[in-house]
């Protein structure tokens, strides 16, 4: 058994796809705009790797969950990066809004940004 796909609720899957691919650097695994279906994957990962479904938040349960997390300032997902400070700098230059500068605690170095699609996302140093 392996992890095949996970999802994150977003306000607009097409806009999220643009942000996640063009700004964050993920690659398209599947894009079917006519069905509002967009799945991204890690850059350079094989086709059989874990996909991230950019889930439409048109279901009230999903929309409420997404809003509650955002209102509480809780990241909806965590992405690993080799150097949080370097990624923070790159994304700041790309206009991404962070909640604050990278910080370090016993779990490591992390930073949280707003994806502009209804979620906070945490970067954690690998």
C-alpha cells in the first residue's frame, strides 16, 4: 500500500493550479479544465508519484473546513523544502504573502504563507 493522492480544498482550482505550478514550482499531473479537475505533483517526480488534488470547495463541508482552518491560522498542508529561508526569499520576491519570517523550534525550521486560494501552507525544512 502507498499514498497515491491527497487533496487540498481551494476556492478556484484553475487559479490554484496556476499558483501551485507557476509560483510554487509543482508540475501538472492532470489538468481537465472542462471538469474543474487539476492535480499537481512534485517537480521531477514520476507519473506514478503522489498527486495533490486541488479540490473545489463547492461542497459546504469542504468550504467550511477550509474556512475554519484559515480563520484559525492553521496550515492546511505542509510542504518539505531543503532550505526554508531560501524558499521564503524566492517566494517573497514572487509576491507570496507570509504570516511571518521563518522560525525555528524543536521540530525544525518552518514558515507559513497564504496560497491566495483559501489556505495557509507551511514550509518545513527537510
